[in-house]
């Protein structure tokens, strides 16, 4: 770890969004480190150069500066809304851990990687500048010596091109649409909603479509959709259809969902047909890592369609579960969020485009899936969350777990069309197989051609972290 990474972590909140969020509020600055605190930091051996950790005053001083930095960010209209969905106590703990470790102190960082933290944030130069100024102010308040201050702030220059989104990856909203949203904002009586909408307008003008939509959704939740309906197209045009059905509540003690679900054999318990099939699924000739699906359809068309299901894809601990779900057409899927932070489930897959909106704390909406195909799920806030719903019109299907064999226990003999897919595969492969009476075995190989990393946001823009500048 180096000083560059320290400041990356400061800017992107170290992934600290695991508990109940609250909006940043200005508060009293943390107490400065005392001389006793400073003496608590281990002194370097005689003749050795003191680490930056020691020269900063050890963990007490780092904690004090971090607290002051967060207070300044909370009062800074340029960046304070970046932390609306953040547990500030957890964030402070992670920041202190990271700065302590990266400056040579005896700490271990327990947060997210830099790549995970940056993905999809759409950071711009103005926000970067605001952070630099807030950090400089925090260092000045505690009289951090010029040498140590210069080391920290000097690292920010090379960092900027690594975390600021290139202009060609932004989509500025047209002036006419901005004007419509502005007309709505000035009429809002609720100050919090007005501030959020004005911040959303700034983000939309810059081209931060994802971020602008999040801010608008927060304002909408405060005053209701009718009050801001005229502004909605400014922030949602180009996104998938918004699902606005009433939210329902699921008990927060609901048992967690499994990692994967979907097996037609579950419907056939007690039915014994003359054949079975076991086998493996590989990806580009290598053992499957992750999850996949095998789907079988009798070529003679003799099998009956499966009945629709009621299923759940939850958000818990900033992950989807199941990660892969297979269901027949006509099935209904609920999307409860059991986290204390907001999620926004969406899909831009041709099979089913939708946006269920922003909610948390056990709220849920549900959606029916009629068309066969693959639906890739994302979260518009957390770029590295992903899952798949396979709407399967085949009468026999099973989700395959990496490293394990799949099995169909009850099949009629005859020829079958096979469709095989993995989460690393762009499109299923198709082939045929002859199933004879008794036990059958087979192995299917699929391509590993699906793009790696975060999927696109709901406006179709990449959410890959900005590439580091090339060395000359």
C-alpha cells in the first residue's frame, strides 16, 4: 500500500456502507492528539527514518484528522451527498485503518479493494478538488507539519486521472430538460428535497446520469412522485421502465436465500421415468468456476410446460441471492432489500428491461417474467453486485454448481435439444443428445466470452473503473 492508495480510499469511502446509513451532519471536530497520544506511537530505532505514521502522530492523530475531514465533507455541498448511503461510523473506522496501515502503522485494513470502490461512481474534477480542499483544511486545523502535509497532498496529483471519469464516459443532459427540472426545484417547499434535486441537476448537467438518478430518487421519496413528476424525464429518460407498484414489507428476520436455485426435478418427485443424465459443465475447456445452467427439451415436443413459480432474489450484505435463479415463463420474482442501505435493482437485458426503484430495510417489489431468456441483474448504486435470472421454457433444467456434477433423475428416452450456459458465457450453446434408457453421462463445454467486471449501468454506460494512466 502507498500514500496514493490512502487518498484513493479517502475519496471513495473505503466501501464503508454496511450498516444503517444516515446523511452526513456537521459536528464538533474530533479532539486533537495530545502529547501523550503522540508518545504512544512506537519510536523508531536510533538512526532510522521515522515512518509517516509516526511523523503524523500515530493512530490518535490520524483518528482526529479523519474525524475533521468527515465533518468538513458533511458540510461541503460539493460532495456531501456522496455519503448519503453510508454508515459514517463504519466509514471512519475503515479510513483510520487504511491510513494507519498505508503510512506504516500497526493496523490491518478490512474494507473493499480500490477497484471495487471506484466502479460506477462517475467522479468528476470538481468533486476531486473539493476533497483536496477539505483534506487540506483538516490537516491545517491540527497543525500538521508542512513536510507531512506536502507528502499527503502531493500524492493527490498523480491520483486524479485514475479516479476521475473521462469526459467521453459521461452523458450530459440537454439544456431544455435541465430547465424543466430547475423549474420544479425552485417550487419545492421541503428544503432537503430541494437541495437534493438541485444537486441532481448539477450532476445531470455534468453527465453523471447514474448519480443524478440516485439524488432525484431520494428527493422523490421525501415529497412523493407527484410533486416532482415534471422533472422525472430529466433523470430517467434512457433508463429501463420504472416499476412504481406499492412497496411491500418482508420481515427482516426472513431466512437468507440460497446461492442458486432452479431444478425441474423438484417438480418431479415421485415420478420415475426410464432414464437419467449426469455430467459436467466446462468453460473454454476448464472446470466451471461459479454457476451455470443445463436445459433439455425433447425434440419430439412430448414434454409438458412447467408451472410458473413464486421466487425471491434478495439483497443482503450487498450481494444478490440467489446469484443464479432458473424459473419457467410466467414466474413472479420478489426483490426484497434486507440491508440498511439503499439498493436499486435493474436490468437492461433485452429479455426484460426494468428498474424497481430505490428502497431498503425489508421493502420489496415484485415482477413477472414472461419471456424466455437471460436477465442480468445489477444494482444502480453498487456496481459490483450482479445476478442472473434464467427464464427457461425447457421442461427440464438444473443450475450447475462449479466443481460439481449436474443430474437429471427422471427423463424419458429420446433425442433432446440441449442449451448450456454459464455466468462467464455471453450466449448459451446449443447441441443435441440421445438419452437412452438407464443411466447416461455427458459433458458440455461453453464459451468464456462474457465481459469481466461490472456490467453497464441502467443508462447503458460502462461502470469499469478508470484505467490508470500509462507510464511514459
